C-alpha cells in the first residue's frame, strides 16, 4: 500500500488527462484510469520501486486503451431505439446542440482550433504529441510507454508536429503569426 500511495496516486490527474485525450469521453476516461490502477495494484510486485512510476502507469493505460479499442472496433454498432424515439419526441429535439464534448471541455485549456486539430490526428500521432508536449515525457520514457523504438518515437513526433502545423497554418496566419 505504501508504494501504491507514494508512487502511483500522485499521478492520477495526469492519467485522467491522458485517458480523456485518448477516449474523448469522461466516463470512458474514468473507467480507463480505474482499470489502470486496478492492474497496477494487481501487478505491483513487477514494479521496481524508485523507477519512473508515471511512465509505468502510462504504459498500462495505453495498453488497456489499445486492447479496449480493438475489442470495441470488432463489435457492431448498437442503437437503442427507445432513446432515439424519446429524444425526437421531446422538446429538446428542436434545440441545436453539439455532440462534441471535446470543444466545451477543452475550451479554457487550449484554443478550439488547436484542440480540434490535435483531436483530428490519428491516435498514434495524437498520443506522441500528448506524451511529449503536454505531459513532458522524454523520448526514452515515451519509447517505453508506447513499446516502440526511440527512432520511431522521434519520427512519429516529427510527423505529428508537421501534421499539426499544416492543420493550423491558416489559423496562425489569421491570428497574425
């Protein structure tokens, strides 16, 4: 318990932020963090005290996300007819609303244009940007978290930044940059 409280719990906010940026859903992000901490607790004997706990947790989270993503991508889409019917029969049906919660939740953190550009990147590119530029991991730590060679981390980050730059070029010009 001492290792768990001292090494793992201080990183819970960073874990949630990373999970949310991968899933774009508050409940899914909370579930992913909970699953990560459960796995960390179950396999605490394989953690070497004094090593980078944050990187170890991020790796567990990333692997859990990938496994869940693969599992969900094989399932057929499900729609509850009663939910659709009750929505369209309600007064709210006439109100125009966004279904993209990312815009609202990230509005105060980074600009809409930057957030939308980041969220539009493929998950591999989005992940390296988040880990490096938002979470501050080193290339070596990112390589361990993502389980890829350091050269792949560098090239993926370079490509991700270029894609982001291309997506934001016209916005930057309109802002005078």
